[in-house]
């Protein structure tokens, strides 16, 4: 198991050693909350880095904007170059949420522009949490928003061993099921290529490696990790895990149940709207949901798939959605950077989101 190793050209000085000692003592006594006060430039991040090294716990650092998150990410990467320091912020460059303004009967459709590079970094964060202990994730308030089911994500990891028997076409189907796309021309994360007896997978969570799997009949003859640009061999492992290309993955048998559940709820709501004379709402709801159901059946995904997350995850009514926090192990350290801004922001984002959705649902 990898250990956190702090690399810094200086040692804690001034008030820092006492602060480190007190924070660790507080955690060992079971304190849920502690506050570290300090002016700008007094080394609070370095103090926290020392606490992480001594406690050896996976850590989530939350901060209130992307710029600060990027700055902290760079700092922690410098402090822990041998460990997994990951970045988890919203992957939208532009986000116009779905909304409804009743007094003007105006429905605003969801419009988004997804940044693929940030999506890759988010996948790298959850992959690191699934595969190792020495993980520090620097996140924005995006960490409290819905993400796929960690159990389904873990269940869909493809484990491939050298010398094992795999039918090539079955393996290709499995890659498609976990949202990889076949593309023999482009070199970008989240695709796979097939040439004769050779399968190349570009993991969705890494732009620094390609996994080349060579077949001899149905037997896996060789596994090579290589640089996707230069083709230089990084290593020849005996086994490799390929993690899903999207956070929303679900088994086929679960998807059938999901579609039936969505249809049942749709019938229930349509009955309610028709009985109360709200025909416009009934028509709008039916049109939208039937289209989404068709997309889910044919493609396995649809715009605004998070609206159906409760059915996809098979959760009970009223239960909270899965978030990044569910991917973390049961024992971890949480740091709220600039907590005087971070705590109100978490409350504000939660309550604002809820009031918009309640209007939309009603």
C-alpha cells in the first residue's frame, strides 16, 4: 500500500508545529470539526499537508471556486508528487439549467457545453479512489452534486489478465457497455481501436497511456501500457483494470427494470395531471418522457439522464443521490478551504437547486 510522502524544501516553523500537533490530537480525540485560522501566506496548506502525511488518510479538500481549486491542486501536487492528487470540479464550460417560469408559461430547456478535459480529470479522481488509498482530491461544490452509483461503477470494471481466455467480440461489447466508443482514427481518451488480433484501449481517465491487448485466438497473449503519442512502452503488466468511461453506468438487466419504473411513474403522474385538469402539463411531461425512454432504450443514455437517477440507481423515494462523497472510503479527512465562504456556498447551492427543481416538478 502506498504511503503519503510529503516533499517540501522546508520544515514547519513558527506556529505551524503546534497547529499540526493540535489538529492531529483533535482528530484522534474524535472531534468532528476543527478550525485552522491564519492570515494569507502563513502556510495553512502546508500545515494541512503535514497533517495528511501524519494521519495517512484519503483526503477531500473542498474550496469555493475553480480558480482556487486549481491553485490548491497545483500546491498539493508539488507536496505529494508520488501520490494521487486529483481535481474534481464541474465539467460545464456553460450551463443553463432546465427551468420553468409559471407566470409567463416559459419552459427553459437545459443547455450545456461539457469540457472533455475536466470530465477526464473527474474520472481520474473516482478511478484513483477505487484503486488506491493515497488519494487527495481537490474539489469544488460539484462534490455534493449527483454522480453515478459507486457500486455499479465498481461492478463494471473490466479485469484483464495475461494468459486468460476472453472472446474478443465479447470484450468489445463489454467496452461499449461501459461507454467506450470505437474509433480507429482519433487518439483521445475514452475510445478503443481494433486491428486484427490487437485491441487498443485509451482509458477515459488518462491521456498518458494506451493499453494494448494482443490476442492469440481467444487467449490474451500480451498486455502493454504505452505512450499514445510516441508508442514508447511504459510497462508490460500481467493484469490490468479498465474503469468505465462515464460515471453513469448500469447493468443491462437493471436498465430494463429502470424503464418499467419510469413508465409506471409517468402513468401515475399523467393520471394526476389529467384528473386535475392540467392538460398542458400532462402533454409536456408525456412528450418529454417518452422521448427520453426511447433514447435510453436505443442508446443507453439521454439528455438530462440525472433526472432519472433514482430509478437508474434503484433507490427508495426521498433518498439522496450518490455523490463523490460515496466514492470515498468510510474513514477519510475532509478539509474545507476558506470555510467562511465554503459553508454558506454549500447551503446556498443546495437550497437554490432545490427551489428551482420544485417549481419545475410541480
